[in-house]
C-alpha cells in the first residue's frame, strides 16, 4: 500500500482501524480487506490490541477497541472547547491588544489549543499544538491553581519562560470546580509592564468566566 504519512507502520495500523469501522472481522478477512499479508495484519492488529485500539469479540474476531471511544470523546471535547471559547478569546484580544492563548493540561505539561496573535508588529507567538511546561508561565499556574490564584482569579509571570515576555492567565472552571483550561494574554514587557496582573487581570478573568458560561 502507498504511504500517506511517510511512516509505513502508522499507515498500515490506520488502514486496519479504517477497515474495522464496518464491524468485526476474522483475521483472513481483515488481511484481505486491508491488502496486507496475513502475518502483517495479525502482527499489527495484535500490537494495536495491546494499546486498546483493537479488541477481540466473543468469536475471536478483531474489532475496534474501547480506547477509541475515550480518544474520540476527548477530541470532540477539545474541539467544542475551542469553538465555544473563541468569542471570549477574540474579545480579550480586542480589549487588551495583546496575543491571547487557550491552554489545556496534558499530564505534567500544558498544550496550546487556541492562539490569537496581537495586531502589533512586536508580539508574542505561541503556535497551536505547542507543548509547554507547567512549572513556568502564568498559564501553568492557572492550570494547577493554588489558593492565591483561586482567590484573585488570575496568575501572572514576567520573563519566566521567555526573556522580555510577561503574561496573565485565569483558570476556566467546570461546574464541579475542576480546572478545564486556562485563558492567557501575553506580550512584551515594555507594553504589559512588570506587573501585568494589574493591567490585564480583570480582563482575563472576565474572559475565563465567559468561556465557562459558553461551556454550560
């Protein structure tokens, strides 16, 4: 089969998953439908089974694994979060004139899932998909807030992760009080000052509350 991604093994596993979308199959039919040799189809299906991406049904046939349900739900939730948060993020950028980001926690890191750049020529840029540490930067503290962050509603940082950059972030809370995401605004210190919370804290908190309202 032709490689789509340039990683042949990955393409073959995705092919197996795609074939199984129509329902469980015995190994012989899985190999025939995927166009893979029987030995290769078996090896890859068993490897995918070890990760929960494939399972065996009561008849021993290969079927889509239950881990895909969780992954699909997580992907759907992530897309919903970004879409619902976008109006609040755009309003925050318009109010502050600085770059705005939305982060979610991924283990001991944070991932940028939405990023709107400032119209200024000198601005901070965080790419969507960027994985950053939790222990540096205001968004990291907002995603694992202490009492002081929860009390005032925001966290600030000045040149913690990158020289010349300051930021302010606020946690986005779920209905049970859990932290679902963090809204942040960032920019060069010469505009945001060395006390960015005074300048942008209230605006970031309003944006976080707006995102919470959109999610309910």
